[in-house]
């Protein structure tokens, strides 16, 4: 009798697991638009740069609205030394750190847009192409382009729509740290 109940339980658990598997493999589509609240209370001198970068991403994507200080999906910090970096806790959530020293060599707006790009699901692509936002510091200090390419922008749109297939699918874009100390050894000593 006991073993029969056990067999029934095993069958029930197996059935439930299979049902969950089907559900996870077919996520329902995300809502048409998503608001990402960014917080600039710790952004120091980079508040206006953060607002400009938010506008760039809002214009480049069709289903995202980055809005200032309505919440804290994304916290933006000013730091000094060590390079800028992004800590993504999940798609659309995390922290961005902008290095004031790096921002004296590289375009602050390009750095800001790039780091926000990580929060929005994009990886680094250090190939030296200034037309790409995620090429970062590999494009050199003379590259001031703060705009994502159409491919970069559409990838973000697809991630938030849950329709991206292949690498960096929605659901695969999780917690990750992106160090952007472009290039780490080239900061000249001050003085
Ligand atoms: Zn990066």
C-alpha cells in the first residue's frame, strides 16, 4: 500500500515537472513597454550625462523608457580611479560606476551610454569600431560616439520583448560584472 502511494507521488511529481518545463520553455511575451527607473543621487557631476544617455537609449529602442529618479532599477555612481564598470543584477537592473579620471580621457557620454548598455543586456565587443557603442575604449580616446548601432539597439529591443533567439536571449541575461578600465595602464599620473 505504501509503495503504491509512493509510485503515485512519483508519477505526480514527474507530471508536474514536465508541465513546469513546458511553461518555462514558452514564456509569455513581455509587456509592450518597460520603464527603467534610474537614480542619479550618487552620480556627482555626471547627472546631465546620465540624462543624455537615457534619452539616447529611449530614442534608440521601441519598448524601453528610462526615467530619472522614479525608483532604483539602475543606480549611477561617480567614482575616482580604477575605471568605469557596470554591475548587472538582472536585465534592466544594476549599478553603473563612472570613473572621473577615465572621463577626462574618454567621452563621458560614450562611457555612460556604454555602461548603461551593459545593464540593458549588451556584452563588450572590443573590436575598435567607433560606430559600435560596445566597442568601448578599444575605439580610442578620439571616439566620442555615444549612440548604439542599429544592431545594438535592436538587440536590446529584442531582449526586452523576450523575442531574441540565439546568444544573449532574454532569460540568459543575468547577473554579470563588466569592468571597463579602458586601457588599464594608460592613465597618466596627475601632476
Ligand atoms: Zn563594457
